[in-house]
């Protein structure tokens, strides 16, 4: 059996890559001093010719006109999403491949839904003179009676929340959004909102969240950091690429990482000819039946092999021999395109993707994170890119990629887990008629095969293993 360790979400997992409730690293984050002025100096001296074209005037504007952001958080503990995402806003800079990018926004308030023994949020807030409020309303109003911030960062991930019969963890993401929207509605103005990871464990709630944001005219983004990973080899489909089928491979728990793997699949599949049309049916298959269906041609094992081929950490041997209980999500899209998510616990601890084009050629890529390298805890720079995309929306009022992607993946995940709970039935999903177009270009993202430069810097405050 594999040893216990931390997955890319900072969640302790056992040898089967299943979450271990209540078990987290017991270390204290110590962020030290604010470093935004240093970041500005580095950019001016080291990146004068960088394509971002950051001038002295621009950097002065960044320092004087930062947007005020309320961080609404379930739990803040070491290596949690709050730590590696909100922490970068607090530091005042985002480490990416090109260097340290100064933040154009600042955390003005924090709300913590839970404060466990290993909480580091209270102490971190003190270090940065950020008030922690006892309610979402007060955090958004900065203690007053009306909305007083320019954006909201909602992180409903990690914490002591129950699971239902489908093994979905019941994070309060809709509750967060209800409170956020209530403050905006009563204040008579809307601000951008970013929701970390999937929208909700239930389709009706996810749809309500998107619809309510639209009703209030609040710019809205959501999703995983996976679409902002490095890719080895680099692969990004051009818009309107003719695709026949695609497979994304992943690992770990179906709720926590099934979502990430669906986001890998969807961020690529949405760029096919005609754009996204929605999903007509979802089926979850487990165990030996997965390989049997592959032999029968119901899905495409050769695409799974193509996806895994670039992964340098994969073991020797066949995936069938090393993965005792694979899980497969089969997705039938409304336009005839077909996709699959294959979870390969005990075979890989990575995520990857492969597609077949209309001419029957195949390409695959490894989605690579910035985390722990050779025992050194890195910058988790994929969260820098996530934070920069959220911040771009906070500053401009325009989402950088469509929230409909995560609306669709949230609904597909629930449908897959329902299929599994009901005996691996094929579940028709007429409600998943989500249509949208992918972005044309994306400013904040890596475009190389693996992290370099500041992306490999040490994550501040985590220190050594205890």
C-alpha cells in the first residue's frame, strides 16, 4: 500500500488516494511581511521588455488603486485553498513563470465559517491587519450596513462538513452565494464574484447560483485550477477544432478529484467545432466492467494510454494490473461528441488528457501542477494563475473564461455520482443543456511544459514537515 500523503488540493489521502477526514498537516503558516513593493521593483528591473509591458506608471497605479476584496472561506489551514490562493493576495504578489506579478487588489476582510484547532487564518489576518468578521454580511460591508468591497472571493473547500449517500461533501457554497447576493441586492449594486471549485453538489443549487448572479448583473467565475496547469507536451485546441472523442484521466476521490478531471476534459472539449452544446447522458462504471467495455469499444482505452504516455511518474506495467478499481464516467454530448473521465487510483497521481481528431489522429498531454518538488514545497503557482484570472475580473468586470464550463462540470459530476448510487445506470440529463463558447485567448496562464522561474519559488510560511 502507498504511504499517506497530500494531494494537489492539500488534502491528506491514504494509500488508496481517499480523503482522510480531519487529518491535515499540523504546521503554522507565517507569511512574514508584505512584499508588493519588492514585486514592483523586480518587475521594473527584470521584466522591462516583458510582453506584459508593466510600466512604472502602471505599477504606481497598482499600488494606489487596489480593488478591495472580501474573502469568504470555509477553513483556512496550511496548504488549504485559502492558504495557497488568498495567501497570494495577502502577500501582494503572484509568483508565475515570468516573475512576481504585483496584485491589483487586496483582501479587505475575511469571513471564516469554521475555525478548527489547526486554523492559521486568524493569525494570518492579524499579520496583515485584515479584519475577520463573524458574518458574510459584515465581511462584505466592512462592518457597516452596505456593500463596501469591489469583489468577493468565495472558497468553499476543506472543513468539517458531512457527506451524503452519494459520497458528495456538502460544502455550503450555495449558502455563501445566497448571503453574497443578498448583500448585493439590498445594497443596490453588484460586484464580481469568484467561486473556487465546483458550484454545488446539487444541480438545482448550481443553476440557481449562476442565474442569480446574472439576475443581479454580477460578473461571475468559478472552477478548478486544472485548466491553468502546465501541459507536457503543450496542447491547446484551436477554437472549432474537429474532435471525435476525448478522455481525461485522474485519481483520488470521485467528488474531490472527479470534478478536477471533468474540468480537464471540459476545458479542452469546449473548443470543438461549434462550441459547447451540453450533455445528453452520463453513465458511471466501476471495476472490471470498465475494461470489459473498453474491449467492446464502448470507450477508448488507446486514448487513455495516449493521455498517460507523457506522465513521467507513472509506474511500469499495465493500468489494468495496477489499478484494482477503476472508475469511468461516460459522457454523451448533445452534438454527438463523446467524452470519458477515467479515475486510475494506485496507477497514477497525475491528470492528463487525450483526444482523437476527425482525421483519426490522436494527441495527448500531461496536466502538470506546481507543488512539491524534490521535498521542497513550491509556490503552488497554478493558484497564482487562478488568482490572476479572478483578479482580472475584479479589475475589469469581465470574466476571463465562461462560468458555464463549471456549471456543466458541476452538473455532470452530480449525474455521474447519481448513476453510481443507482447501480451504474445510464442517466439521461436533459437539464444539462448548457451551451457556450470558449475564450479566444487567455492572458493569465502558463504556456510551457512545466513550471519555471518564480513558479518554482518556495511557498511562503509552510516551513518544514512537522
